[in-house]
């Protein structure tokens, strides 16, 4: 039987800031930008009691918790600290899959005492970096991930697949990674409000509503069935750059100029990494938050800014936004074989 652990640093960005500002411990602290379109990256658990959460507009967070202390994000420092943590994690298991800056899966199959190993790991992280982490252990990545979130901060939860089904039966389907708001809304329309409801729904009904692939996947998800491996190598899917404007833009000339700037930034990264892609896509979010993507696959893989920008601008002209634009993005995918050992990067400009 496989034994998989998921390690997740608690409120990572905030925790790093508290190491530098210990006088703020116990207070509502929010790491967010200061611009009019800024969003919350991380909130302390004290701030979360007021309803503040990640990805929330910073303006909304200020309304919910007016006494919170807001700190500008320092990504360079967070990356440095993350590197130190993941260096410690790498020594705890033969196979480690790092996700972002603050979490990782570890394959502990075959270890005599996986729980003791994970307790040693979080002790080492605390001793060497001053950061706390939550851990979930289970027979697969899904159980481990949900278990690590169950008792944050400093949680340590070990569950079998059956125990996970029982413990989270009354939780909403959105608890599970991969089930987004649209799918959850569609499930609710079917009268499926909990994971227990989803597990009890015949797969045929789900297939009829969502199609064969997603319907079968939802059944497996509800049963905490997950066969995906822990892999230290992550295959490249795409690389993108996007920007949210300080104020909505209607002028096509301004929008095209913004796309070209994004293409230059994206091409620079692709060139440094030696990657070329044949599919170019744009992302357009309008002022009413409706979001659209358009893509085109060309005959040969490219990484030159002028060629990426030309396709992106052409896609934007074909789309022809009918409302002011809030966000623009450009993405390259379909990498040639020489570049498939790079992990996906989706960076904000």
C-alpha cells in the first residue's frame, strides 16, 4: 500500500513576514499589494476569522477587517525561504514533488515509520527556518492533500481512504481540488450538496450531465480514489504572462501595446530557457469579470516576441472586446520536445 504525505507551510507569506516583525504575532496581518486591483496573497489566521482569504480583492479585505495590518508582498524573500524549506524536505524522502513555494508531496511508501519521519521533518523546518507546517498522510495524494488542510495550522492528520470518505462526507464538493465553482454549482442544481451526496450518485447520472470523462472522475474523486503518482519531474504545459490594469481599458491601441509588452516578457523567459511553442493564446477579462480565451496553433514552434505578439494581437482583433478590458494575458504552449523537462510557469507582470 502506498503512503503519501502532503506538507503545507502555514500561511507562508505572512509567516515569513512575522519572522521579520515578531511584534505583529497574534494580530490580523494581510499580505497584499497596494494598487486598486490588488488581491490578498495570504492572510494570518487572525485575519481569516473576519472572512479574509487568499485571492480576495484587497479593498474587500480592508472592509472586512479594517484594523488589519497590510504588508506589501516580497516575492524574492519568499522564494529564498522556500528554497531553504524545500532543501530540508528533499532529504526526507526519495521522491518529492514540490508545488509552488509552500507545499510538497512526499512518497513515504516502504518507510518503517512514516509518521515519525514527517514529525522529524516539520521539527527540522521549525528549528532551521522558524516556520510551522501542516501535514496530511494517506494512501494517495488526494487524501493527503485534504488531510493536511483539515486542522491548520500545525495540523497532523493521518487518514485511510475509508476514513477520509467518512470524515468529509458532509463537506461541500468544492473541498476537493479540481472541483471549481462552476462544477459545484452544476452539482448543486442536481441536488448534490455534499461529498456524501456525490458518492451516492450513480456514475451514469454524472456522465449524463458532465460527460464520460468528468462524470467518472467525479465518482472517483468523491470516493477519494486517486492513482496519480508523486513525481519529482513536472512536464511543461504552458508559460504565460498577464497583467491586471489599474483602470479598465477600451482603446484598442492601448490593449495591443499591452499585449506586445507581455509578449516581450514572455519571449525573454522562453529564450533564456530554450523553449519554443506552437500554440499562442490570449486571455481577456472584461470589466464585468467575464473571461474569454482565444488560441491559435501555427505550423512551427516559436519564441520570438514579435511573432508571439503578432499572433496575440491578431487574436485580440478577431475577438474584438465589446466592453472595457480589466485583464490581458498571453500564453505559449505546445512546446517542442527539447523543452519538455521544464515545469509550467505562470507569472504575473
